[in-house]
């Protein structure tokens, strides 16, 4: 986990609270250099307790 990635995730304005939770969960997978963020949607769903479809929608919001 990269604390810098986690701090950055908290600082980013996101379209919704759900997309913020997904972004923070993704940051938790970052390596020490902030890279290497490759969790599956299922891993994110398990970590956040959100449905796979909700994860997919949130990722789409973040990419926009």
C-alpha cells in the first residue's frame, strides 16, 4: 500500500461517494511507488462490499 496514493485518492474530487470509495480501495492496492494497481472488479467488490455492477459504474465515472 502506498500512503501517497491513498492521500491522493482522498484529495481527488469524484462524481459520487461510491466512486470515492472505489478509488480509495484501488489506492490500497498501489505499490510503494504508487503504481501496480491491478485489482479485479471482484476484488474491489469484496473489499468495498459493493456489487460488481456498481464497481463497473464507479470505474466508468472515474475514467470520465
